[in-house]
C-alpha cells in the first residue's frame, strides 16, 4: 500500500522549510526509519524518514522548493526497488558512487547515524562514513568527526622515479593572450538560506514592532579576571570544563532579572507576561548563520553547569547537531561580539523577548580611580530593551546592577 512522505511538524514557530537534498532516487528501495530527504528550516536542518518499507515511487517536491507542514514530498510504493548495491565476489555489498553517503551511515536498524553537515563534508572529501567513529549523541557522526578524519588522512606516497624522457623538440613561442579589460567587474547571485531569510525577517520585525532603545555602560573586569585566574585550574580539575566569563554574566543577568522582572517578560496583546523562570539564550555563530540555543532554568544552574552548557552549544553549533528543542523559547538573550573583536555595538532584540545584553571586547584603558589615572581591563556593556514595557530608568538600573555584580563577584555568591 502506497504512503505519502509529508513535511512533519518542525517545532515551535517554524511553519516552512526548503527541500535541501534528496538522499534517495525514484525507484530506490527504502526501509522503515531510513532518511529520505533533508529539509532546511530557519533554525536547523532535519531529515524526514520512511514510515514504511518499499520503493521511493515518486518525488513530488524538488530540491530548492519551499514547502509547508503537511505538504507531500513524495510517495513510497510497494516493491523491492532497484537501489540494492551489487554483490561482490565475497557475497557482501558495496556502496556505489551513485548512492548517497547517507546510506553508508545508516545503522542496522535503519536509523541515521550522521548529521547532514557531516555527510556533506564526507562527500566533499570522498570519505566513507562507515569507517568514521561517531562522538555525537547515540554515536551519531558529526562534522567534527569527519573533520578529524580529513586532517588525519596520510599524504599520498611520492611517485616512484621514472626514467627521464628525451628532451622534446623546441616548441614555437606561445602567442600572448589578450588581457582582461581593465576594470572588469563580476557579480554572483546566491540564494539566501532559510535561516538567513528568517534572521533578516526577524531583525526587521524587531525594529518595526518594538520601541527599541539601547543603553550603555562600562565595567571594570579586574576583580572578575583575578578571581578567574586564581580558580580556573581547580575549577577545570573538579568539573572538567574551563571557567570563562560567560557564566558570570549569566549569573549576573539572572540576579538582575529577579530585581527587574519586566526585562524577563513579553507582550501578548494588551498584557505583559512576566516569566517566573529565566531561560537565557546564548547567541552562537554557526556556519549557516546565528543561532540562539537556550539554557533552561538558568536560575537553578551552577557555574559549572552553565559553562558545560555553553561549551556543548558551541560544539554542536559547529557540528550542525543542535535540535529544535535546543533553540525553542528563551526569556532573555546574551550575545558576545567581543569574541570577534567588537569594541561596541547595539544588539537587536530577539522577539518576543524585551531585553538583550551585549558583551564586548575586554581592552586595557586608562580610567580615573581614587583620584589617579590607572590602566584597567574594561568592557563596554550594551542593553537593548523594548521601551513599550521597560522604562529607561529600569533599563539603566538593570545594567548598573550587572556592572556591580561583575565588579564585585562576591555578590553573585549571595544571590545564588
């Protein structure tokens, strides 16, 4: 009995996707759970698997087409198909060049064991995924696993020396080709990804719908950096993760949100929804564009749990293995342009949130302290907020509160 392959539920607020790549061709045999097609959404790439065994009878939506939840992507019919690889002399099967690398990465139970990004990299470097050890969740092969194989691949042995041939007869002098016209300019037209389109739409929406303002302050990082320097070795040995500055700012933000709850709210119609929990989004740069995975209930997390969570987000953003659940929701966001060298910037709200904290580069600058000019490691902070429910006084006091917590980290112990 034939069955349709349909676009599944894509997660909170995600209603549209783009067909990125078919992993099977029409006429190929499929097994239950085997990935058939990759979809690109505004947040992550995902795979749609076969719900029954049979043959991919029809591909209804081609690569590059935009689709919505419930749309029919193709049809699975009955039959054995023609995708089985030819048997070798030893009675085993081999993967042909025409078969996608995804087939080699499928386990015996038909479930996919590699991320879409890992498969694309494997195809680019002609690497068989069957020989790659997966370090991702449930043994899933990630981009990092494939990259390690690429970098570890031995160089090809030098060719054996051969006898030198007789010198060829002299050739006539080549005729010089005319040079390209001076000032010649070229252009390239590239289709925007679903994620990039969504980022563009959300940023414009934030500026059109919110009364967005930004307030700035600067913070002396001396005490925090000194504490971190004293404790980082013991912290690493005890928890197996480095002690960065991000966990301090998450802790400081949580404490400040408790004191100024309207920065941890959202607008729904004519009401303010004040959140009694702190789900802090951490902006992470990824290959396909910015993503904001969320630390759930950050108010209950330890420094070690925060550092481990942020490191895990960064790793999986590079591997392309973040899930929709990782990116869902969030009540407040922290973004750190300082890791890219930004000295000062204006962060844009992540709707429907009404506050976002921007961190920047730590730079030694002369400041006045106790009547003297001293050199201190300083960082500019920026808080963008929605003036519809957050007053300027609240925003300024919120940022001052974070400054106080960072300049005297002992406050965070009292607030934890």
